[in-house]
C-alpha cells in the first residue's frame, strides 16, 4: 500500500492513496490552519470505523440478518498534552433492521475485533478499545 500527501499551502494538504482516491487534509484555525480538510487523527477514526463496519455488515449479511441501516461511531478521547495521542476509544455499532439476532451482532463484532480488522488490531495494541452496540427494530 502506498499513500502520499501533497502540500497545497499553509497547513493544507491533499492525501492520495494508491487506489487513486484523494482526501483534503487541513488544520484548525486555532493552530494556524484554514479549517479546510480532515485532521489526520480524524482520518484514523474514520479508518477504524470503516474497517470494522465493512467486516460487521459483511458478516451480518452472511448470517442472513435483515439489516436496513447500519452506522459505526468512533468516540476517541485524547491526551491533554502533546503528543495528543488517543487514550481511550469506544466503537458504537447501531444496527437497524428486522428481527436482528443479538448473538449474530456480538459474533460479528468479535470476528472483526479478533480476526479481520487490521485498523482495530493495530490500535488495540496501544489504546483500550471498548465496543458497544444497539439494535433498532423497524
């Protein structure tokens, strides 16, 4: 995997992946940025959410769960002092559907955590990650 960032101006960059997709990167006005893109650590949160979300929805579909909507939220606490590393992460899964089996959701979360999601596996080596879920019946 290859990625790069290219400086635009000030604290504005464009991040590009080998897949050809790009994302804007920026810094807050508080630190001299223009508030014009993702903060790098925000992308780590999006990466974690996306990685585990793809695993979990795939597993739930294979388990023939009738999922009509699905969302993964990552709540990351950060240290007050620099470097402002993550000190605790909570991943919240919201599964909406018909007759969703809680055991199927729990198994999907466990498989993502222990087997499939490299983002979660890497971050779990350095920060506690807490998982929770809710099922919304439609």
